[in-house]
C-alpha cells in the first residue's frame, strides 16, 4: 500500500480518540434521545407528525360523520 504509514497512524489516532471518549462516560450512563437531538429537532418532529397525522384523522372523522348522517337520512 502506498499510504500504509498514514493509514496506520490514522487508525492509531482513531483508537486513541475512541478510548478517550469511552473513558469520559460513566458505564452506567444511558443515552437518551435528548442527548442525540439538536435544538430544533423536537419542534420539527412535532410539526411533521402533525402534518402527517392531522389530514388522515380529518378524513376518517369526515367519513364517520357522513356515515352517521346517512343512517339518520339527513343526506
């Protein structure tokens, strides 16, 4: 390999960084979604969930209303 020395040096550095990061954290520490998410992620997820579920819920409710109106002979 042409870049064997650089590859080995990068691999060694990466293992050192991993060991350093592993030493920082408590072994009993459990990662929560709040640790991974950024500042605006929760709002974006709420908005996208609303835009996904709300139209479907409205359609289902309208179908239920029209079925009820049909049974009452209002249509």
